[in-house]
């Protein structure tokens, strides 16, 4: 009996399906819950507002879709390493 190679199992999945393997709805909902909870707590919100005012951003609650987009951007940035003109990674 031939064993299935791990890469064969994932080779047919598209990027969204791969993302969902690691970032389940439960995990994303927990991240969202605690992110927004920190933004709403008195001390956390005050610190967040001070930072956002300094950066000229607005403090607000984030949505589920915004969280997925943010994590996706972080993943793309970590996968697509930029190189300098000397050929070294930045």
C-alpha cells in the first residue's frame, strides 16, 4: 500500500482553502474578540487612542473581514521577501 505524500494532499487547494486550514473561523473570532475587547477596555483603549492620535489614525472596532485581510497581508509580506540591490534580503 502506497502512502500519500503530504504535498499531494495540499497541492490541489487554492490559497483561500490553505488559509482556512490554519486560520479557522473559531481562531479568527477569538482574535477578533480579544482585539476589539482590548480596544474597548479603559486602559487598552486609552493607550490605543494615544497611539492612533500620534499616528493620526482613528481608533475603532475592526470587522471580521478586515482581520482576514490584515492577516493575509502579513502572510504575503512574509512570503514575498524583498531583495536589496546587492542581492541580500532586506
